[in-house]
């Protein structure tokens, strides 16, 4: 297995762990992003859905890395989701806690950069 595929698995494992956290403890994990609303039952539904999204992306990336199929589509999907999270956070403006924007830019922004770097070296 190439180093690029090993790194893609590590990247996917981090995303999958975050997804599990969103599913298991939505109020705690998403509280810094959406504040106290993360504990509301309706918000937990949406947050758990995001967690499932991250698990699906992680699973697809790992499967592709292990069976030798194309990684770029999975990495591109992860990048698109992270950019969507940044866009949604920007669109929410002042409705979110003060730390939501810098936290999202840090976490999702670094994930976009890592995904792009992995995609650039993938499938070669």
C-alpha cells in the first residue's frame, strides 16, 4: 500500500472519529459550533446526520484505499462537505457563538487543505 493511501486512511479515521462523536454526543461535540442549540432534540437530529455523513465519507475513503480504487472522488466529496460547513457558518453570521467561526475555519479549513493535499498525491 502506498504512503498516500495510508495517509488517506489516517485522514478518514480522524473524520470517522469526529463523526462518531457527533452521533454519540451531539450537544457536546457541536456545542462550540452551534452553541446551546446543539442540545435541543431537533438540533441533535441534524448534528447526528452530519456525523453519519462523516462516517460515510470515512468508510468510503478507507474502502477505496484498501481495495485500490480511486481516492479522489471520496476526497473531493470530503472537501465539498467541509467547504459547505464553512459556508453555512459564514451564512449564520452572529447567530452562532463567537468561537464558531474561528473554530470552523480551523477545523474544516485544515481538513480542506489536508484533503486537497491528499487528492493531489492520490491515484498515482
